[in-house]
């Protein structure tokens, strides 16, 4: 069963560090936990019409949170830092943010 690109790339991760990396053509996305690097690269190429040079993935652990007396954890998730080729155009969504 193959996934659609929208099921793999869930959304952008916008932080101060990820905003600075846009200058180096590195874009950060929240991705499906079971997605591999090759799947992520193909999904980004399909969604944004760009050429991907490499993909780095990080599994982000859920943080401990309290609400009153009860404690719990936020859900864990997976982050992908996608580096584009030098001749590729940028992703317009991120470019409009800087």
C-alpha cells in the first residue's frame, strides 16, 4: 500500500533555527513516523516541484506536561530536514515567511 505525498509530509516546522536554514536551502517538515528518507524525498519533490539533494530525519520525543495534578506526555513525532540541490528553486511557502 503506497501513501500519497500529503500523508507523508504533514506540515512545516517553523522555528528560529529552521528559518535561518532556509538561506542554505534547508527546509524542515513534520512527517509521518513510519516514512523513510526516500519516501520523504519523493513526496517533497512531488508536492513542491523541486529537486532534493538529501534528507535528514529526527525522531522527536514527547515532552512531559502537567495539567493540574495529572501528568502526561505530548505525542512523539518525526521531523525531516530536506536539503535542495543548488540549482533547484526554493519552496515559495517558506520564502514568503522571511
